[in-house]
């Protein structure tokens, strides 16, 4: 099946990107623990972790959107039924599926819950419902962390404080990098592990 082959290729590309982020994270943490210009410079490690978390969430966002489009293109009948009309043929090209979804801003998922909700509503074959609670929580955390790193405003600070800092141990500096580098293993690696596992929903 051509659609399944494209999905498998896209999944492989995603997992390779996550593996590369994991290798980079290991390199950075190795530098911080060695006799180098990184030694004793926690701010460098925090900054690296923040850059990596932006890349990590972006890879998931692109993968989940591409997967949604490919699955949607297989059968658009549920979507059409929700709009109260029928469309023939039920299968469309990935390009047409993307136009249908992005033209109406239907691929703007604020969190994993919204992604699951729309997938259940519009996809005949919905692998997103196989995401575990731990994967869902990691994706939601990463969305908040990414937004805080990229958009340093009051709204993202409030969301970061409410969702992330409120669950973090006391004494951690209130910046994303400090949260990501805390713990053994560091929190960043837990997020990487959950996103890698999320790639196996298809």
C-alpha cells in the first residue's frame, strides 16, 4: 500500500531526527562533565538544552502533522460527514488533504488533547489514540517549554510557571534550561524517550 509506505518512511525520518537530538544532548552533557570550557558553566548546558527542546518539539509537530495529513488522505468520509455532505472519491492525494486541512487552519493543535480529539473526529484510521498518558504529558510539557523559549512574554511565562515550575523541585531557577537539565537522568532525556516511543504509534 503506497500510503502505508509513505507513513513508514516518514516515521523512520522522524525517529532518525530524534536519535540525532539524543546524540547531541549526550554530547553536550558529556562536555559539561569534562575538563573543558563547558566545565562548571551550567548556563551553557541550560542554553543548549533549550535549543534542543525547540528542535525536539518541532520534530514531533512536523511528524504528527504529516502523519495526520497522510492518514486523512486515505479516507476523508468522516470529515465530509461532519460537514454534512459527501465527497467522492473518498481517497485524495496528500497534497489535496493538506490543502483541505491547512486552508481552514485545522492543523493548529495547541496540545496533544486537541490533536487526539480532531484525529478521532476526522480520521478513519486513528493511531493517535494509542499515545500513552506519559507521551501525552510529555508532548504537552514540550509545547509549553518550546513556547517559553521562543516567545519570552508574560503569557508563556504564566503557562510555564503553571504547568512546569509548579511540578518541579524547589530551588530550580525559573528558566526552561534549568528544568531540562535537572535530575538524573536529566529531564530532557525523559522527554526524548517519550517522543521516541510516540513514533511507534504507527
